[in-house]
C-alpha cells in the first residue's frame, strides 16, 4: 500500500459516518475524495463546512479542506482504497435493502484497477460483502476478484463496520476497536494495513460474514436490553409504580444494569439492524423479533398516553420537547420522538409546539400540520402542557420553579421531582 502522503482514498457517501471517516483519514495526510450524490453536500464540504451536527467535526473538516487533503465530488475518481459508507435501509416488510451498496459498487467498478482495496462499512445483512464481490466480478471480468478467481486476486475486498456513538464519532473512529472481515485472509490483512493508519484501537481480523454478523449482534443486544426497560416501564405504570425509582434501586445490584426506557428506539442502527438478523433466520430469531416489536410498540403506547394528557388539557398549547432519536444530536433518523410529534401534530394541529434546539426549521411532515417550532423559553412562558420526548441537556436544566405548575408526560425520566398535580396525573407523568 502507498505511503500516507501518496495514498488516495475515495469515501462513497458523506453522511454521519462517511464524512467524519473521510476527515479523519485526510488528517493522516492521505489524499481523500468524498463522493456524494447530493451537490449541496459536495459544495458544503468543499467550502470547509459541514452539513451535519457532530462534536469537533466542523473544525476537523475545515482544517483538512484548507490543507488540500480532503475534497468532495459527485463523481468517483481512481483511488487506492474505496470505502463504501452508504445507507442500508429496510423495506416495508422489514427485509433489507442493499440497493445503495450495489449502486456504490457499480460506481467504484468504473475506476477500479489492480492493486486496489474495496471496503464496505455500511451495516449490512450477512452475505452482503460476498454479493459485492460477486457483483464486481460481473462488472469487471478483466480483474481477478477474490472468491471468483484462481490464483492471487488483483484486488482486495473486506467488510469493516463502524461502531461509534453520535456525539463522539470523531474520537471513537480512532479509539474504538475494529472488526475487519475479508473475503479471504489476504483481503483481511490488506484492509488491516489501511485501518492501522488512523485507528488506535485494536484491529481484529476475521471473515466477512462473521464481521457482518458481529455488527448486527452488537445492535440487537442493545435493542433487546432496551426492550426489557420499555416493557418494564409499561408494567410499572399499570401498577402505579415509579419505574425510574425501580430501575435506580435494581441497578444497585452488582450484576444488574437495566437501561433507561423511552418512547421507543431510533437511529439508523438499533432500530434497523436487528431486522436483518430476523430476515436471515425468521424461524429462530424469536427474541430479537419480539424486542423489535416491543420497542416499536412503545411508540404507539407513548402516543396514546400523550393524547390522554392533551385531551385532559382541552385546547391548551402543548410543547413537545425534542425530535432527535437521542440526546444532544441533530439526527432524526427513525426517531420515535419525531413519530410521536408527527402523530400529535396531525391530530391537534396548531395546538402543538415543537422545541428542538438542534433544528433550524421543522421537517415538512410537521410544518404542513400547522405545528410551530419555538424555543424552550417560549415554551415555558406559553405552554401549560409538556411532553418530554428527548433528554437534551437544555431540557434537564429547567428548574422546578419554571415547570412545577405544568401538566407533564416525561417519557425520559429527566424530572423526578415534577409534582403530579392531581390524582390522575402520576400515571401520565411516570410512564417511561
């Protein structure tokens, strides 16, 4: 592989993973081309700015663009390493859609040459990397593709999923361990050499299928544990018990660590990836499927409880606090908070106010209902009803003196001191 100053890397997809990854690689001195289908994204990056909210990313991108080690384009160019980081959504029946991966593969195939390395980072169902290799073999019969040729292949193909936390992406891209699965052992070693250029964490090699399954298992594990917390919150509410207190007390056990309930599960990973396992073996993935159904059902439960509170309040303005899928980020992908807000706005219209400090404007699905985007101070002054959907730090900072008289449905448990107000309110307030 070429020295760092001569290495050319193409990152296909400049989203929440692709752009930070491209910037981190560019910081090592490699010449990085970020490829995206959106011209506005390309223009933003080339101006040294970012189109997503992520800690330290703006300064990093600005620096590497200024130094000339990162630039963006809508067209791929010949490179030494191609890193694919495009979305892998699921269809209406929860079957995986790898169309973006195959489209990116088609793009890479047009400039691929002997000696290159192709790495898939997109979270994918088991077998996707093998399909990528098969597709490349069909598109480029002039190249010897691993798994589809005799002798030494001309190129290397591997799978290496990201495992980062929004809000810590730049740090964790470098510090976290990586699982690298090649089509062959030779492919794994070549991809390992590449990641060693910018990853301080351990880089462990395995097969492509094992690496794909590892990523899915990591997110399914989280989903199952969140489902336990969400199911517990519904049971506790039915019994008139404060679920937050129960969790705090249970977690004092040295071998118990119950997660926090909420209005569902969001994000492109935990809310999506377990379905890939279910699709791969629907007969045996019973617990994983049930966890997905519990977490999706918690969003419907939240909507019903919020409607009960709003109906009791008559026509009073209602502040829905948060739209993101987790605290302190601007990512709304698969967000249960957004789904709740959309449903409430569709039913109550202008009665609904949205407070989302990480949004400059409402998504079209909310704007067309008549709902308004307001700041938290306006909400405190004008809304007697609060529905807490995201635990942003700014919401946690509101003292009891500013919210004590309000009707509150706190799905995140951020205000344990919130008074109930009357005999009916506790069941609404304490639901997780």
